[in-house]
């Protein structure tokens, strides 16, 4: 059984604006780590501190919500975030 949960306004408007701005005009562009070269798919988000901080923030937020909704006691880990343009 699949349980889909929709959370309105999961991403704060300010954070969404930052991500959109970073996609359109990156504040800085750093090379992706070597391990990314073996992964399929891509992201519209540049690899920089502003983007990574927001991805980590929402990775932790989604983990906490997922644990709460599904009763998980052990840690959950997010390994990659994507941005679509």
C-alpha cells in the first residue's frame, strides 16, 4: 500500500526564491564532486553553499516528517536533492 502525503507550503517562499534565483543566476559555481560523474540524471541547481544549505535543511525536515508519519525510530538519510527548471 502506498501512502502519499501532500504538505502544502513545504518549502518556505524565501527559500524557493533563493533556489530559483540560483538556477537562473548562480551566486557561485563549484565543480561537482567526482562521485557525481557516475550518477545518472542531473539537476538545475548549481553546486554551491546557498543551494547545499537549503537542500540539507529540507532533507532534515523531510526526514523528521517521514519518521513522524510512519513511526520510524532509526535514522533516515537523504542522499540527493534535485532541482527542476
